[in-house]
C-alpha cells in the first residue's frame, strides 16, 4: 500500500499479462455523483498514461479527501504514487 494525503493505492501482482484498475470513490466523501464520476475518469486516464509501466498487477485507487484540488495537483499526486508503485514492483 502506498498513500499520500489525497489517495491510497493498494497493489498486488496477478497471474495475467495485463494490469487491472479498481477505483473507490466513497459517496460519504463525495456526495455528488458528478464529482465521483469526474474523479474516476481522471484516475482512469492517468492509469492509461502509466499502463505501459504496469505489467501483471492489480491496482486499487482509493480517494481519501474531498478538498478541492486542481487537476494539475491531482495529476501530480497520482503520477508520483504510480511511479512509486512501479518502483516497488520492480524491487520484488
């Protein structure tokens, strides 16, 4: 597990030859469906950008806080976390 103030990422190797993504955006943290769907779309897009680095791994991204972040801050935060996931997977 890797986390920062805004996201928590769980990951585990799988026996497939592809990376899979799960997203948790709790209704209690984001009451509006529009906000939850936007967060999910942005996370999916970043996953697609970094997908080439992921091989045979299952990743679950959990949104932790709802404080308004601009898109650049979210992208930067998730990119750093995804890079740390790649580093951890390469070590093991």
